[in-house]
C-alpha cells in the first residue's frame, strides 16, 4: 500500500462520521432539517440567547436560520450540528461539534424557556459521549463568555478545565467580550451528572 492511500485511510479514521440520532431519557438529538428554520429563528431572535454566542448576529431572522440550515443539512460537512428536541420533535436548541483550525470545538445554545431544567447538561453530555466513542483520542475545546457562569458550571461539571482567558468578538453584542477558554481532555468526560 502506498503512502498516499495510507494517509487517506488515516484521514477517514480521524472523522466522527455522519451526525447521529441520539436518544436520552427525555430528549432526542438529531440532524437538523430545513423545517427547523422557524423554531431556530424564534429562539435566536431572543437577545438573552444570542448575547452568549460569538458568531450569531442580532437581530436574527428566518433567513439567517435558512442560510445556516442549507449548509448543515447538505450532508457535505464533517461537523455535527445536533438539534435538541423533546417528545414533540420541536427544535429547542443545538449542540455542535465543529472542526476549526485543526481542533474540535463544542458549542451549544437553548431556547430561554427551557433554561434551568437540566436539558443542556443532558444534551451536551449525550453528544460528547457519542463523539468520544467515535473519536476517543480527541480533545474538545470550548469556552464561555465571562458573564455566563451557568455555562461554565455546565462545562466544569462534565470535566472541562479552564485553560486561559482571551477576548473574542461577539456579533450579537457588536463588541469584544472577555472569554474563558476550556478543554475536555480525552477520557476526562464525567459521566455522572452529580460531579
């Protein structure tokens, strides 16, 4: 076998495969559909949600959602963008694992009416567990804006460690915002939610 064929095989082994469907006790995480546009636009038109996200503009409307969905429903990408749904299959949030600059990054958001119910912890934990089964030797990078202690607490509960601080641009806030950088090292995911 020549070196080029071996490199191609290794490249394929480093990818997590298609976005899965993941069931938890009360949630279904699934690939997005174009029909999610209205629910995404409703959630992300809420500044309480978008102000905590770096790359989401405010105001956010249905066309923004469709533009994002076209890319993420094409089947051409390697990233995972999981719609968070409950039993009625209505889109209430998103967990994403995205390859950027050679490193895997976790991002997530949830419609404000579902906050403080443990939904995001359940969804992120399930996505990370599945991802770790497919990519066991990969560190996951993430972070939170410094004024989002609930998100930092969620990450630390799951095993993320703080690695530093920086400032990043927030499209919704239209300014630079202090950002706490985090990483989940391979094998460090805490499976108990009581951690």
